[in-house]
């Protein structure tokens, strides 16, 4: 498929931003998950196995990019990004369990329950979930307790039954039910989109932008989240395991409805591109400080992993 000139590379180097955020998040996980010299060592080893190395770190990158719009100190923004990544990694650990998706490979290495055991995997996920809120509640994240409370509230909403966990429940039901396009869209808005929405919302919260002034950030997050999920569906249908670092063809094997099964690959690809374009339009009131967010929107639909 010919490259679309409207998706030309943004002036900002997304590649260098991805490398930098990966290094930063790995460093912070290394510090936060120092292995103790007691019987908890295996738990910390499992958490490190899941959290350090690999992954796109898209969510913490979105947090730091959104915080950059409002000139938030990067060290503080990284703490929020680390909290989001804690939630994301915990969800992957639990999604991979035999009682859920039963996967053996994640980020190019054995899943936690394969590398360790199921009980340790559950505890590793639980502990990363707890660590996320510990990070946000700490004064090092922001001196204003009202800012910290709003961060905790919004991440709790985005990761619970009104967000990611609710979407995962809908996804489990989808294996036994035929869903239409509206239902699949709603499922993915919760399962994937809610956490991405928090990433942009967090930038506004850290920048002390009133809730009513965060509409463009929410619009961007909504469209990027759906574009990202459509791209994921395309990769599951057409991608290579060597590039994705995880098993492909899962949705088709389980008979689950996806954007690709409902729209067809080409129409789904066009829809993802349209959503990315719409996301960029929400940033019209910002200047070069939003170039990284614009680049991320394009990356969402152009990536091969």
C-alpha cells in the first residue's frame, strides 16, 4: 500500500522518544523493584520479568507527551507514566493466565506464569496494581494533594469495571456471543481506550487544566485508542510473531468478532487512518509542543509490532 502523504513523518523524532522513554521506564522499574534478600525475592523477580525490557511503552510516552504540553517537570511526569505502565503490565500478566487468554509468549519471552508459576503471576500482577497507586499518592509526584487525589481517582476509574477490567469482561463474553460493530467499539473503548484516555487526562491534571478544558485531549485519546486497537486487530490477523513478540491469529481461532472481521482488512485500515487524522485535528490549538502527540497518532496506524 502506497504511503499517504498526510502521514508524513513529523519533525519530532518519535524513534528517539521511544528509545528514551523505554530507557527511563526500565530504569525506574529497576529502582522500584529492587529484589529483597528474603522470601519475597521470587515475587520481585517475576515483577521484573514482566516489567523490564520489551514493550512499546506507548502509555508512558503519551503521559510525558501530554505533560509536555503544559511544561510539567519530566521527572514528575515519568512517575505518572510509570504508574500507568504498572497497570498495563499487571493487566498483561493476568490476561496471559490460563483462565484468561492462556498465552505462552509476551514481548518475545515466556509469560510470567510460564517462567514462574500461576500463583506467582497472580501476585506479581496484584503487586504492580498496588504499586501504581502508591506512586500516584506520593508527594514526589505532585506537591498538591488535590492533584494526586484526582490522578488516583481517574486511574482507578480507567482501570476498573468502568474501564479496562470491564472491557476485559466484555471480551471474555465476546468469545461466546456475536457482537456488532457498536459493541466491539464499546468493548475496545473500555479495554484499551480507557487507559489511553487516562494518559492524556493525566497531562491536563498535572498541568492544572480544569476538567472542562480537557476536551481536546479526550478527543485525541478516544480516536488514538481506537486506531491503535484496529492496528492491533490487523496485526493479529496479518502480523508475524517474530515482529509482534506474541502469538498471532488468536482472535480468528477463537471466533471472536474484531474490527477486521466486521469491516474487512482494507476498510479497517482506512478507518484507522481516518481516526489518526481526526486525533491530530484535536491538537489544532497547539504548536510544536504537540508534535510528539501527532507523531504517536501516525505511529498507531503505521506500526508493524
